[in-house]
């Protein structure tokens, strides 16, 4: 399995924000979000091939009860199933971060699904814009993931018009509003702060949850945090 990085930090996003966690970041993605904050796993994927034993040994070296398998898109890899079973055997709480375009029966405690909205499309790149738009929303895959384990739907929001895309999808999926999280797009604290005010109001209106991006607020656009 190609791994970009493994590091120990706090969860910055979603319902477990603030929880100390080990992050296992796979390299490789089937999407190309224009605002991707880990281009080293998508646009220009880098990393090293590691065995499940090597990954598990590194995770065990940290004093954490939570592990997050992220990417890139970790669900692209068949090995993710066996890897997460090893995490489960160790008694770890497992979060999977996925865009929700691929289903695998991966053992986990929280399926953190981030369906990509139109704001993610790289319109300046004709090849990837077309491919990205065909893949970015897979309702049947989303339903299977939501049925597989506890879930959260985490939307990256850039402008108020994004709500016009989110609301019909949430209704079509029969998602529980409290499991729908709105998170501001941005790679610096000032942008997050600016967008957070109207996003919080949207959450209040629709009964959704607001998700911070604590790692950006604390460290900015840094890798490995």
C-alpha cells in the first residue's frame, strides 16, 4: 500500500475534532479537487510502498487510541480492509476519511464521508474537470457507506450557493441532519474565520453541524500536522 505519511496529531475536523489520533495517509486518488490541500496524494502522488506490518508498527509507536485512515482516497486500496482489521484487533477506534466514490467493507467505527461539490471541480483542466465531475458524486456508494457503519457527511463549503447542492443530496440520502457537517474551505486561518460566520448560520437554519479545521487554525497550511 502506498503511504504518503504517518503522523501523530489531533483530529482537526468533524465530530471527533480535538481527539489525539494517528493519521495514516495513503497516496493516490481518483479525484482532482481544485482546492485539494494534499496535492502530494492526488495531483502529484508521492510516498513509499509499505506492508501492513510496517504500517501497524508505526501506528503502535504512538500513544493513541484513535487511528485515522485518510488520503488521497484510502478506499482505492484492497489492503485497507486487512489493515483496518489489524487496527481493530489492537482495540483502536478507526475513522476512515473518504470522498465516498468507492465502497469496500472496511472495518471502522466512523465513516467520515466528504462528498465533493461542484466547487471542487478543476475547471481550468479540461481532462480532469470532465473525469472529476463524472466521479465526484456516487449516491449508491454513499448509501452503502452510510449503512456500513456510523457515519458523518462532511461537506467542504466555499460559498452560500453550495447549500443549494447540499440540501437535495442530504434529502435524497435520508441523512440525519446532526450527522451532516459543514466545513469552510480554506488553507489559512483568516479565510476560515471569514467563512465560518455564515456557515454557522446555515447550520442553525438547517440543523446541521459546524466543523472546524483546527489543524489549519493552529498550524496553517503545514504538512504532517
